[in-house]
C-alpha cells in the first residue's frame, strides 16, 4: 500500500534536506527511505531502509516516526504503536501524540486514544486536525455532546475543510439529529467529492430517516469509488 500519507512524509523529507544532516550511514539510510516516495520503492522496501537506519542510530526519534507512518500504511498497527511509543519516549511532540491517537482508533481503542488527543490539543490548540481526531474518537465512545463541541469548533475555524463537517455530522448522527447530519455530510462531499466515508455516513442517516431510496443510492455510489492502493485517506476518516 503506497502514497497514502504524502504530507507527513514530504515534511520529513523537507526537514532532512533543509537541515543538511546527511552525516553518516544512518542518515543515508533514512534519506533513502524518504526518497523512495519518488523512486517507486515499495513500502516494505522503505521499512527495510528505515529499519537499517534505526539499527545504526536508535536514539533518533524521527526514524521511529517515519517507520510508524510506513507501518500504518501497511496496516501493521501494533508495530506502528510500538514505533510511536519509542518516538515519544525519545522526543515527545504534539503531532506524535495525535498520530498515536489515530493508530489507537484504527486499532479500535478509541477510549485509550482520547488522552493522546487531549495532550496534543493542550500543547498545540491551534492545530485543527487534532480536534478532528478527538471529535471522531468521542463519537466512537458515544460522547456525542463533546464530539459536537469539537465539530462546532471545527466548522467555525476551518469551514473550508470537508472533515470539519464530517465530524459535526457524525456527532449529530449520534445524537439522533439525522436531518442536520445529512446536511453536514452533503457539505463535506461538496468540498471533497472523492471522500467515501461521508457518503456512507449519509446513507446511514437516510436509512434512519426512512429514506431507503437515497440510502441505497449513496451506498451504490460508494461501491463505485476507488478503494484500491493509495485511497485509504478517502475511505478511513482516521487516516490524515
């Protein structure tokens, strides 16, 4: 599975290039893994490169972070969590807490993820993606009123983001306010029509409202969407 998290990997690549820190064999192996984004390397090949870097320099948090990102793409969630634990132990940052929260949610441990999202928000409250993670985790543990607060905040500060409406829509759906939820899911799809998860969520709300025709139409449309390699962020709301 490839290219599902280009933003995070690109930032790591830019950081390494800007710092000029290709000092030793470990850095060269790390950089080779990053360059795999552009050279057609498979994820397992990239994991092998970064594993070599870690073996040579196990005290560098960003090596574990990169391997965690690759392992998330491979759905190796326990291994990704282990890498994130190491990265946090070596150099705690809000984004690492956020990323670990996402992996915990993908591992169906959303209750455990809430602490990481809280720490991320507490240390970097201006980062809107952290509220998306917390809002969706709150939905999963049926804390719908709190999830709605996150959704309202997101729609206020980031109305241009489809994910903002999705979070609020999921909270409204959990509260039984499906008419409003349908509006939010529709707004999300207008902004990012390639997303599959708001389409499926809207189908659930239509079904609750007794509108079987629209529910079937949404599910049929979702079934035609590309769900192959590289499409994970369109299918899984916990993949940013």
